[in-house]
């Protein structure tokens, strides 16, 4: 994927497919800490610990008829390439929170892309889902 907004789109679609009625997207740009934090939180069906581990495997998917599930593994790879990491926190029937961190100054960090447009598109294509988006910039 070419930019972070496309990763957000993919993960948010996973949330919709997992039965979420609410998806919260939060981005924090921390210039003093040289860190970009992208968080996607939902109230979908969630995952147990075994499924969370499998979710990082590109050859695992819970979607019927699909043979691979690249969304989370590709975001994890993008985070690593950008000097960061990906963390999944999930509980069955409670929902999932995925947090990807990047170094702001890392030369291999993907550009943000059109996050506003991505969130608007999600809201239009899934009017039954409550999407929230928050962007915070921490300056020196």
C-alpha cells in the first residue's frame, strides 16, 4: 500500500466485517518524540489470543472464501519499515484495538495520504457504522 490512509481503510473494513457498529480512528503526530501513532479501535467481535497471533500471518484469514489476509501484516510491515511497530489488543465480544507507531523522521515511513477523504468514504459507504476521526499534533 502506498500510504497510511490506505492501511486505515483496510483495517476499518476489517472492523466492519467483524460486526463493529463503531470504529474510532486516532492519529497522534508527536514531533518532540519523533513519533507518529495510528490507532484503530472498534467494538466488533474481537479476537482471542490465538487469533491475534495468527492475524499477523499473511496466510491467515477468517474471511470465508479468501486464502490470504494481508491487511494487518502489511500495516505491521509498514510500521517496522518506518522504525516502529504494531500492537494488537483484543478481547472476544469486546472489540479490537490496533496501534501502529512510526518514527516521524524515518526515511522509509509511508506518507499519510488522504486520511480525511478515507474517513469520509468509510462514512458514506457504511452509513450504519459510527466512524470517528481525531488528529492531534504535539509540537515542541
